[in-house]
C-alpha cells in the first residue's frame, strides 16, 4: 500500500470510526505508524486538528442518521440517538448503497435491545425499500394503482399476546399489522416474523410461496401483491 | 496534454441543479441550463428517470456526479465513469463534472466528499485517474473544489495542485465560489489570494449556493439563501475568466420560491457580463 493510500485509509477511519478517533487522539504519531505511515504522511495525519476531525465525524453520524430516516422513518422515530450511535460503532462504514445500509440496520435491530416494535418496523420498512429498488432495477411498469396506495399504520397485533406465547416473550416477536389504504378501501394485513422474506420473495415473483397471512382469507400471494403496491406507493418519487 | 479552452465550449449562462421537487418552478422561470446528477437517474425508477429526461428536454444539460472517487489513491471508480458516460450521452450533456476529493478507500465507504492531502505522489495518481475518466466520458471533464472542514499540515496548496492537474490532464475547473467562502471561514484561507492563485483560465463553470453555520463552521448545505460574499466572488471570477456557466445549487428548503427566482435573476445578470 502506498503512502497516499495509507493516509486516505487512516483519514477514512478517523472520519467514520469512533474507536479509531479515540486512538488517534490519544497517540497521533503511534496511530499513524500503525496505519503504515512514515515521513510526511505521518506528520500530516498526526498534525490534523483534533476538533476539526471530530466535527467531521459528528457530521457523518448526523448524515447517516438522516439517510436511515429517509428509508426507515417509522423505525428511526423509535430509535434513540444513543442506540443509533451503537449501530454506527458496530458498523463504522456505511454501505455505499443506501438500501443495503437500511437492510443491514434492520438486521442489527433484530439483535439490539430496542423498543419492542422497532425490530419489526425495521424489517418491514427495509423490505419496502428493497421492493422499490428491485422494481426500479427490473424496469417493470409501476402497478396502475400504486399512486393511490399508502401504508397508513404499522403496529403490533397484541390480540394473541399471552395466549400461547410464553410469559416474558418479547413483544417484538409478536406479529405486525399493516393498515394499507387502496382504492378499494382500507385493508389490514398481518405480517409474520417472515415478512422480510415475504417481501424479498415477492420481489422475485414467488408470491405464491410467500408466507404472510392476511387477517381474513386472502392468500399469501394476495398479501404480497398488495405489499408490492404499497411499496410502490410509498417509494414512488415526486 | 493541452489546457482546456473555455471559449471553445458553449456558453450556457445561468442554470440550476435539477431537483424533481421543484420541477414546476423550472417550467415557470426557465433556467438557461440544468445540471443533472447521474446518480438521481441511475438509481431511480424507470418512470422517474424518464420524467427527468422529459423535464430537461430542450434545455442544455451538464452532468454532475459525486461518485467517481476521482482523488482515490487506489484508483477512481471506472465502472461508475462508464455509467455516467452513458447517461451523459442520453442527456446530450455539454460536459461532465465531479469533485476533487475522495469518498472512500477500499473497504471504507465514507459517504462524504473528503479532502485530499495534496502531495506530489497524489498529484501523479489523480492525474492518471482523471485521464482514465476523460477517456471513458468522451466529453470535457471539470473538477470542483469542495468545502473542507479540516486541512493537512505541510501539504501543497490547492491552487498549486489545480495548476498541476489542469496542465497535466487538460481538465477544466468547476469553481464553487461558496466553497471558497466556506473554506476561508473554516480554515482561515484568504479567498482573494485563492482566486488569484488558481488557474482561472481553466474555469469553465461556477457553482453558487447557500451555506449555514452549524457547530461553529460553515456547512455546505445547499439549503439557505446565497450570501452576498458568494455573489461578490462570482462577479470577481467572471471579470477575470472566460467562464461559460453559473449554476445555483439548492437541494433542500426550497422556499420561499420568489427568493429563489430572484437569485436566478441575479445569476443571469452576472452571466450577462461574461457573454
């Protein structure tokens, strides 16, 4: 690795990785040497103004939060700044693709100790973003009803909670309800824990195998198709 | 490699960065040209991309990217350069632009325009990167100076680096006068001295935008009214260069729109002096 490459990699770490920033602040020259720098490169890195670099790092966290808010608004409304910071510490570098970054965040939500609804919401919102992206990449036509379809509400169905569920069973394992407004009226969908898989299968055109259950007698294929419409309605630009 | 001659390029006047949220504004106030971000097209739905193309049809276009990673010591993103070239052809773009910075190292996406440490070693690398990009794009290529929030001690100055790059590659400069103002405020640069030192003969286009003071620094937010100091710098550049285009960047907080219309008029007035 050239000195120019080493310097850029080290600066990237300072901008993005809080642990690296702390290590550099404690011993700038030692940090530079650990990144393979010597001579002018070492002096440049160790001579950076700490406050300026910390400012950039803080702005990057704000920018990453804003980007996640764009794709996962309901989830992020339930995530505290400290929780978001934990995610950034666990994953210092964002995925270049915003939808992939949202999917990784949703996966992290499943493991982190969060608001009981956030993990399900994250899965669902991430799936919607993935659906929108898949549709755009395939170059398919927007479904005719898409403009009129809106997800009104996402919430947990706690009606079955306590029956058949172990006491202490985390609420985030409960099913999630989506109220979707379509030209036919408001429809209600129950999304199982497999909702993300469902959405991905829907994207791949395997709706018939999808495992979601509508609260009535509608098949998984129907629910998946409706979800796709919702995704298009939510994500359609303009 | 011969230097770029701005006079050989079309005069585009006063334009705006195309943002779909204010498409009706464009129809009413008719910027002289649009700057379109290929990222907005490449990652949009086919319908949205078509809609952008329809909105800008009949108006000159230049492309402006944030993804080429021009200053990366490990090499620019040539796959993106080819995609950008394809969008440029579809839009019949007069030229293409990106930033003099890097946005990530291998395995380390930063997601932010990050300043370069201007060294002789990096000048050689960036010169190679720019030549490869130029070959892929097939249209004149300009590099924009970025807003910087830290500087590398002991590095060469940005003007010196720009001289080396423009003479070594024949690329042009997209001079963001608001970034000049921001850097003067944030890093203690002297804006007048900076403009005197850069190769003004290579400046083809200018950017102007609003920035906001956040956390003690001027942030390049593209979401506020344009400061009078930025307008003054733009007039200064017009008076001493052959600049072909001045573009207003506004990415958020679009209203009040009458104010945006006045800014477009002001940009038009400035560019009349450049014609």
